[in-house]
C-alpha cells in the first residue's frame, strides 16, 4: 500500500490505530465515507469476533462501532481516506479509485 501511494505521488499519512486509537466519531466518519455498514468492516476471522458472538448478535451500528473501538483487531485494514471518500485498501484497486 505504501509503495502504491508513494509511486502515485500522493502525499499520505500512515496512522497505526493501535498507537493512536481511533475515536468512535472518527470510525463512524470513515464508515460513512466508505458508504458501508459498520458490520461490513468487522474482521470475522478474529477470535474476539467469535468470543463476543458477533455473528448472531443483534447490535445497533453504534454498538458495533463501540465494540470495534474497544477491540481494534476487529477493524478491517488498511483504510485509506482522501477528502470525502474512504476505501478499504484491499484489494489495492480500491485505493486506485481514490488517486
């Protein structure tokens, strides 16, 4: 991802959300910019996903965002944001649409 962005000449800032945790407000903003539901951003293969029973849990969008903030392993990554748009960085073709 870094290579693609560097080669495109697009300035970027890399944020490690383990070191600089996302706020609920910021995660909600990214989800809105991605035009997806919070549940679509969950990493369903994570052990914590199974432990919390998230597959069958009936949760509001706000509750799902709160859970992702508490357990950042649940957030799919990388997320690339540019202006009023954001995409999941896998596959890389998603990022190319922002450049």
